[in-house]
């Protein structure tokens, strides 16, 4: 039986960082890759970067159009709510063995919450990185706390996660996926 790995991407930057990992999982004979595409990828206002994913010849399992409302202070939380609701249905259907939680945005928070509540291991990419000016840094640390496997890109990021009092056996300094 193949182990099922669920990935999600909501914006160009997180896709390109995850791209090689997604492709490696997809090619592995003992793994089954599921990719959910959401957010800015599906919006013309953001360049319809879904086409870039298609050019990579990566199979998309499902799309979640969570950016239905693009105005107002509550845009991101509404988008998160839609994404969470739709992603729960997907996870319950495919029953992944692990969920990859990317970095520090809505996608990372929804995947980590679902994994935690449904008892599915969550692998957090980009844990411990520093974001200075917006909510993403707070989200990143929350996702780290909700995750089972914690992957850092630098020694400094690793130390930041240690300061969060996470168990050392769950933290891995693997370097940047974008290099």
C-alpha cells in the first residue's frame, strides 16, 4: 500500500519552494502525492499562477477557491474559513498518512489544525523562520506547535524552534528547499 502525502499551495512563493519535494514524492514508488491548489493561484488578479503549476506537469487533486471576497480587513480570515471547510472534506475522503504544512500562511494553519484534530501527522516546512511585520510569523509558530515533524531551513530557525520548547527528536534542520 502506498503512503498518501497531502500537499497544499496557495501562492506562487510557497509552490516554488515545495515544488521539488512534491515532484520527489510523486515519483516515489511507495508514495502517493495529492496536491490541493487554492488562493492566489486561482485568481486572475494574482496572475493565475495555476498555469505555472500545470506547466510543471504536476497533477492537481483538487482546487479550493477560497478567495471569493477580496475586500475588507476580514479577507484573510474569511479565506481561511472557506479553505478549512473545503480541506476537511478532502482530507476525510483521501485519508492521508501525512499532511505537509507549508510555511506561514492560511494553508499552513488549516492543514495543521486538520491534522491535529483528525490525528494525522503534520510536517511543518519552514519552521522557526522569522517574519517581522505581519501575522505570518505568529501563524508560523502556531503551526510549529500543532505539528508532529518540524523542518527548519537554518541553524537559527532550528534554535528558534528549540526556544519554543519543542521536543528535539521532532525537529530537523534540513536546509532550504529552494536551494
